């Protein structure tokens, strides 16, 4: 490993810490975090490519190339099917009990994520992801939030019980590979 890759792995650990300590609804934690180092990035990219080919989603293939070229990828998921008992209706159901019943119903084949999901749990996921990328930014590590990498992490079985996830690939180089893309 290079000094830059070592530094990126340190920042990835700090990002995981930021996600873990981010505020959560009612203080209840349903966030799962894992770090794919250079060795596991190839597994993640393979899962993303397979999903993209199977479902005809081209940007999964492009994003998989980015993940493969990354030094690491921080994957963050949330167990969105766990309700808080607040009956806020944000999920589209009148009560948390109704949402829980809908969760146990057969899902729609081909959907990327499981659902329905508690809107507050999804807000928790967004806050955790935002906290993590803030940490990457503070340390000048190039990154990009990828829905496709979150799907790949779930397919790899890395985020047990997570219904929704995002991946944040990381790279230390002279050019940001996530935004200066040819396609």
C-alpha cells in the first residue's frame, strides 16, 4: 500500500466514526457501517456490475469502474423497516403498525431496496452519510455518494438487516475520479 492509501484507510475509519456518532431519531441506532479496503473494492465492483448488467442500468457499470479504482469505500445502511412508534405518517401509512404490516407483505420484484421505510430512519441514514462525507472533505479525500455502491454492499451481504444503503468510494490522487468522468 502507498502512503496515500494508508491515509485514506485512516480517513475511512474516521468516516465510520462520524456515521456511528451522528444524531439518530429518538436516540435509537439502526445504522450499519462497513469499510471495503482495496481488496474488497473489487468484490463490491463485481456486485455492482452484475446488478447493472442484469437490470440494464448503465450508470452502475460506470460507478463500478470508479469503485474498482478507489482506495476504499465506506458503506452505510439503515434498517428502515424498524418503526419508532410515532405514527407520523411520513412513510405513507397512517400508523407505524400499518407500515410494519406492509413490510411483511411480499415485495415488488426488481425493486432495488426493501420497503416501505420509516421516513425518520431514512433521515437518520442521510445524516450519517452527510457526517461521513464531511469528514472525508475535512481530510481532502475525494469521494462521491453512490446509490449504486449501496446496492452493491447489500448484495455482498455486508450490511445485514439494512433496507437502504449508500456507498462512499474514496480516492487520493491528483484528479478527482468521481466527478471528472468521461460518461
